[in-house]
C-alpha cells in the first residue's frame, strides 16, 4: 500500500487539510491498518496535485485561510482502481516476536514476562479504544468499514489470549516443545558463554 493511495483513501471521506490527513495517519488505531512511516505528507500532496489526482480548496475559517484538498475525477478513478487490486499480504514488523525468537536460557525469563505484561497493557488499551470507536459519536465508519473494525477487535483479543498463555508458560517453565535438529541451542549458548568468558579475561 503506497502513501499516495492512503492519502486518496482519506480524502474520499471528506476534503481535508494536510494537518487533518496527518492526524489520520497518527490515529490511535492507525497501526491496525497502515503501519507505515509517512514522513512529510506535503511533498506527496504536491505530487498528487501535479499529477491531477487532487486539487485545493481555499476556505476562510475564523478569519484564517484554510487550504483543503479534494479528489478530482481522475483521483476518484485512481482510488477505485486501487481498491479493486488484490491487496498485498501484510508485512509484520513486531519487535517483541523478534526478541522472543532470539531469547535463550542464559537470560532472565522474568524480563521477557515484563515485556509481555507491557504489551498486554498496550493491547488492552487499544482494544478498549477499538470497541468504543464505532459508538463515539464523532468518527465516520461505513458499514463496510465495520468489517475492518471487527478484524481489529478479533486480532487484539487473540493477542491478549496469546500473551496470557505465554506468560503462564514462562512462569511455570512449561514452554511448548520446539525443534533443534542441529543442536543450535547448545552451540549458541557455547558461543555466547565463551564470548562472555573472553570478555572477562580481557577486562
């Protein structure tokens, strides 16, 4: 998903200023939909305007001039063309999962539990927000959009269940059985311990 198409999608809701569009990218639940770094959106808006996908509307608001962006017919066609394309499968960049896959027995399991507890707090807070989102009296959510909201709910609920299961496994030292056909754990720990020992000698 390109930033340009995301901007067109936001503008399909209503004409928006650059600030409004930026606020949508920074929305509390935006990571469930578009976990991307948008940088400065203004060069993107300029490019979209030059290409004829959007145009500007200047309005007066409390004595100040406000510059809004709106879709052109070409912009609507481009957005709707993009909507019909098969979406790419999402790329997950989850630091917690990367850390868990690299954890080893020489490290304190309580630290990993603390990571999970922090994630549980954040996920629970986000789930509460998503559940209240469709009834907050201010946000626009279409009937189709409610399907996406439901995805967010089920994903966050599943994550909370997984966190609880993982904490229980760590606390009881009952981790699910992995596979290690080449003795990688033993080799990793041997390399790590030798490096630590060498550091102690050099010090």
